[in-house]
C-alpha cells in the first residue's frame, strides 16, 4: 500500500471517528446493558470531557456516566455537571443551552441552572456565558424503575459555537 493511500485511509478513519455520537442515543425505553452508571444518594458530580483523535482535531465530548441513578429513599440529590476549561453552558441567554430535560418535568427535578460555583450553588456571576457548571436537584420522591428521564447536554466554546450535544439518562430507582 502506498504512503498516500495509507494516509488517506487514516484520515478517513479519523473523520469517521469524529462523526460518531459521543454516547448511544436512544429515544425510548431503557439504555443499553453496557451503559456506564453512577449511583447517587446525596451529591453527584458528572465530568464532561473533550476527547480528540489528533491533538485538538476530530474532537467529541463524552461524559463519565451515561446513566445517573438516584438511590431510592434519597430525596433532594444535588447533581452538578462540569465542563472542561474553555467551554460554557450558554452563549448569551440561559435558554441557549445547558442540561435540558427532554420530556415534561413531572416535579422530580428542581433548581435547574447554570452556575460559576463548582459545588452547584447559585451563581455569583450572572453572565451565563461564564458558567462551566450546571446544577439540578433530583427531588427523587417517585420511583420509576426502568422508566428513565432522557436529557440533553448542550454546550458552547467561548466563541459561542455550539458543540455536539450529549444525550444521557437519569433514573429514580
């Protein structure tokens, strides 16, 4: 195989790798049996990482856990999503992005906001384009078994360019 052909095949593979979704996206039902999960009873911190094929090229965003399970009998679980440096949850208005519940909120989630506080407290800086953290409180008073809540993570670089969204799940066990 010539060097030119090898380079072409390598570049094509890198482009295709960069185009694959960060997580398995499901529209109904339960997540796959291979999904990674975290079980939370008080506080849950979910890191969002940038994963690149070559230096800072062919990148996608991934999270450590594509399932968050709120432990039965543990109400008011604090959940904080954390972005890497250089990325924020909105470009100008809070409604631009963030961590968004896909369906109707049935009262099981409250205190949903972007913040500059790493512990998920209310933001000191009101400009949401400076916020690397997003907070929810999982009220967690109604067990739903395998009926999870789909949600989407929408993030931007500091220039205001939207990045590929991430679509994980959360459960009231």
